């Protein structure tokens, strides 16, 4: 874990074709940054958002390339950053399809059943799990802290 065992909680939520990522549990990191007099926290949050976007793009299955290229740029919003995909089938790629429901009612040549849902064989746990976002966040925070302490 980053920062001496502190835990960071990543919450993911899908609404239509938008993935929202919220980071909590960073109170100790905020204190650490303030102790060093750093004003770079916004840069850290943007870097985390960029690295999350990159990891999700890499984890997005590739057939025609449409899904990978559907992810928009990072936009700043009150309280953080967001990016999204307007692709109609991005949620099943991210979180799987319920058995018996479109777009994948059952496992087929390009899909696999896992945990009661149907996923792309290229992301058998869904884009979010395949992207390993908790590790991405920890790596960003570790790099940030190394940058503060080596300055």
C-alpha cells in the first residue's frame, strides 16, 4: 500500500455509458503533502485520472477498435475529473452482461461466463477489473511521494 499502509478506496459506478471514479481515503496523503508545503495535489489527481483512463483503454477489448477509441478525453469537473464513452455496449464490456440479457444472453465464441455474467473473452472479468485500478492509483501515489521526498 502507498504511504505507509494507508488504504485507498476506489469506487466505480456506471451510469449509461459513463464510468465515474471516486477516490477516498486520501486524508493522510493530503496531510503528507501539506507537511511538505506542496500545492501539487491537483496534479496528482489529474495524473491518477490520466493513468486510470490509460489502463481502461488498454483493458478494453479490441475487435474493430471502436470500443478502444470511444473513450473521450479527461474533463475537469467540480471535485475531480471524468472521462466517458458514448458507445452503447461499453457497460457490458466493463461490467458484463446478465445471463439471458442483451447483448450477450449466453457465452459464445467471443464471450465467457464468469460470476453469473457474460464477459468478453478479452476481458473475462470486465474492463474495470482487468484494468487493476487500485494498483494504478497506488503506483501514481507512490511516484508522487517519491517526487516529494527526493526534491
